[in-house]
């Protein structure tokens, strides 16, 4: 288990991470989402011990991670901008990681690089962005670490390769209990694979929840409302997160159980209403709008 307690990090006058606390359990895919500049990459570097926090702590299975080789050995970090030896080949990276990770599975590495069609003797600086990402993922999976920390894992991968990476993660989770931690802007990709998500905004965490549970407790409602009194009833009786309308057609998101929302909407005897499932992207927009990150203000 990774525990993040009241962690903060600033760069000069910029507070990149502001008093964040979260718990990342084992054997689940944890997705980290957030607005641009929210501090996702900084938080991942703090989790891996690449950066030292100004305050607070990060522990991996009870041990402080910063300046602790034993704790760091349980993590493999794939950054958004991967670093490889200048003029190095995949075979060179194999030797490097075998030296640092005692449980590195060279046999599996050879099988996966062949399956992914990567020439292990070709210079990596001639690889495309997607090929470099594939190599990073293969090295991360084969390192044999308990936690795999990924920053924008699917960026640069084509649809077939994205699905292959997801399948690879699922297989490793089933066979040896791997815990992937994935930060991404591609919320649709995360929705397919993540079980828990943490939402960052302006250096702070808005929530950290089970994705299925979160979907069960926030709903999108479309309805026709012609009377102001009915609109006021909805605002008073439901925990409305966002609301917009086009004429008499209103679309709102509301927190609460599905049963509670449906029961209340039925009592209104409206001409039309329906409850629709929310995607992770829609939940993200709803939650960040509450905190002032209003998409309408950006595009109008």
C-alpha cells in the first residue's frame, strides 16, 4: 500500500502540490486525473522518490520512499518523457535494468519485444514516440516490481497497442498482483481499466474514490421543465452539481443514490425526464466546474 500524507511541493513561488493525502491499495488500477498544471507529474515523482517533498510523507508498504533504495525497488516509474541512453539500443536498456532490478525477467522481455515488433539492436533514438512508449512499458512490466507508476502511458500509442498494453497490465495483475498507477488526460482510456481514481485540481486533491461507487452516486438527468416553481423544487431537494438548459430542456448532474433521484423526479410528474449514465470525462467536468474550472468560460 502507498500512503500519501499531507504532502506539499513548491518550485520557487509555484505550489505544484498542496497538502495532498491519498491511499493507493494493492492489486487495483489507480487512475490519476486532473486539470492541466494540477500537479499530476509532480505527485508521481514524489511517490517514486524522484523529488523530495517540502512537507508531508510518502510511504511504500510502511517505509518512507525518498532516499530509501529498498522502498524505491518496489516501484518502476515510466515518465511522460522517457529517458534512454544516447545512441542506446533496447538491448542496452535490458542490461541496465537487469543491474538495478534483481527480479527483472529477461526471458519475458525478449518475448514481449518480439511480439511488439521492436528491433532490440536498433538505436532507440530512431524509434517513434509510440515505439519508445512500448519499450518503456515492456521494461516496466518485466522489472518485477510491485508497483508500476505511469505518466501518460497511452500517449502516442495507436488503438491496437493501447489495447495490448491494457491486456498486459491485466495479465500481470492476475498473475502476480501488480498495482498500476496511471496518470493520464485520456479519461476514456482510464475508464476502461481503472477501479479507483483520484482527481487533482490546482495542486490539491478533490476526491479519491472507487470508480463504480462514484458512478452510482452521481447522475445525469435530462428533463423538460416549464415552470420556475418546479425548477426551484429540484434545486432545494436534490444536491445539484451542475445545471444547464436549452429552452425548456434541462440537463443537470446530481449527487445521491439512483433510487432517491428517480423517486423525487417521479413525484414531479414532468412531461419528460430520464436518467443517463455519466462517463468519467463528464464526472471530471462536473467536479472541476464546481471548483471554478468552467469549460463554458473557456470556449465562449
